[in-house]
C-alpha cells in the first residue's frame, strides 16, 4: 500500500529570487566575492549572457556596463558572513 511506504527523501525545486526581482550579478565590495544569483525562473535562460559578462569581469577586473543594474551593492544589508564578522 502506498500509505505504508516510508519517505526516504524530499526535494524542492526552489528558484532563488532577489527582493527586487532582478538577479544580483557582479563583484561584491568584499574582496574576492562575485555574485551570480537570483535569476529566478529566467536564470537558466540568462546563463550564456551572465557567463560572458562575469568572464569579462574576472578577466579584466572591470565590470561590463551591462552588469550595472544588477550590482550587488543595491543590497547593502546582504553582506558576506566574513565581512559582517569583521565589522564590514
């Protein structure tokens, strides 16, 4: 009987989204951290463009202008744990 089976595992296909509905892409003010999160259901579709823009950022150290509207700085409350612990 189905009712007698034991649940071995459960998964949720959650799609992370930023509070303003736009992904967070680009370099964080904390050294060495690059964001590429919050694409929600469009994240998979944006992957080639995001990869190209972040590769340019990582290769040249300068964020392409296309990333400006998605800069992580728009979330000042979202600081990495290390920066928060260090008083950053």
